[in-house]
């Protein structure tokens, strides 16, 4: 069997969850320097790590495209097999650039295996003559954060990173509609990056960047979770987190989300009234939705175990003992 390591230049729940399931050692290489120096530092540390460990298989997420290109180049010299875990932006250029898309296609065609999260991305990798397997995120192990935490009545937790694909303005307007009905809204994420002015939305508690402990406390205290995207083939990290804590979820009416999250979920259009109505429905039927989530989890865990075994078999790796 082959020794495998996973390298990442950022902290991400999917990295941690997949490594735990695969039994692969995770190396998170971080730097606080400005971008050019940060890349240089991480590149040097990555090369030193691979030279020291000499693994047979290397996993890495894309993004980062810089890390992906680096590992493809080192692969030619050191001869390991490379698995790229391609999130949405690792398959499709989010800025619409044909140059970036060509680079992504080149990377995914020359990796030994591309992990994707949905059928459409699987078909895309096959069209460019790459090799892909579908592997949705394992549900994160976060239940311990909810122990001893009581839900707050009509508390809605909106998970947001304030990226261009998120209809957060429509969500804020929906919060204003529901304010008179006793709903309270907490919103995660660095709202300053998108120019959002706190005073413009007094009915929304904009948390800004919070620690992981604060984030999961807010999630545990909520009775409904909202996570929205305008990207058609994107599965949302916040959706997995809502499912892990059995929180009724309001999310976007895309095919990828509807095909995977088949229980405990209300799908909405990106219009304030539709979002507000979805939240009302999720709250009023929360007992039934929680039961659906518990049933859905059983199938999700079984599917995930099958995905993990297929990856192990494809790359000829065994679960490693962590010290």
C-alpha cells in the first residue's frame, strides 16, 4: 500500500473531514505574510515536506491553484501520484476568465485523480480527458459544540462569506420582513470585505469574523439555518454543518443542492419574499425537518463510506495510524 499525505495552504473543514475519513495525514502550511511572501514561504515549506516524507500519493485542494500547479510540477520530478480535491473554483473559473479556465482544465487533465462534489463537474472532467470521482463532504464532527446549548426561539443563523455568488442583500431584506414576526437574525462572515454598512441593516446582527467556537455556538443556538448561493454546481459547507447539528436548512433552489440534500431542507428562489416564506416554513415544520435530517444522515454516512473506499482503492492507499 502507498503512503499518502494531504497538503493545504488554508484551514478548511472539508480538508479535515476527508483526511479523517481517509486516514491520511494532513499538513496545513500557513503564513501570515503579505501575498507574494506568503506564496514563497508556503512553496518552500511544501517542497521541503515532500522531500522529507517522499510520499507515494499527495492530496491537495484546489483552490489553491498555485499549490496545484506546484504539486503537478513536483510530480514530474519526484514521481508520486497526485489527487486534486477540486472545489467549485477548482473546476470552473469563477471570474469567467478563459485563461484561468484553461489552466484549471490543464491541471485537472494531468492529475491522477480529481475529486469533485457533483455529477456536472464529474462530466466536465471526463470531457477534458481527466479522471474523476464524486465525493461530497463528510459531515463534520461538530456535535460536541451543541452539548448543553439551548436553541433560542426563532433564531435564524445566516452563514455567509460575502462573496459575489451570495444574495446577501435579498437575505437581509427578508430578515426585515420577518422582524415583526419575532425572528432574530445572526449573520456570520466578514461583511466589511463587500462594503456592507452595519447601520444600513439594524435588524440583522452582523457578527463579522468569529472564532470557530463562536461560529458553532451560534449554529447550535439557531432554530433555522440559511445558506445561499447563485452558483449552480456548488455544495455549501454551511449546509453540511447545518445537517451535522440537525438544523432545518433554507438554501438555494439549484439542482446540485436539491439532488444531494434530500431531507430537512427548504429550497427557495433568491427573492426576499421567497426567502422569508422559506424561513417561515422551515420554522413551522422544524420537528418534521429534524426527523428527515436524521434519516438523511444515515444514507449520507453510508454513501460517504462507499466514496472513501473507492478513493482508497483507486489510489491504492490504506488507512494510516495517526500518532
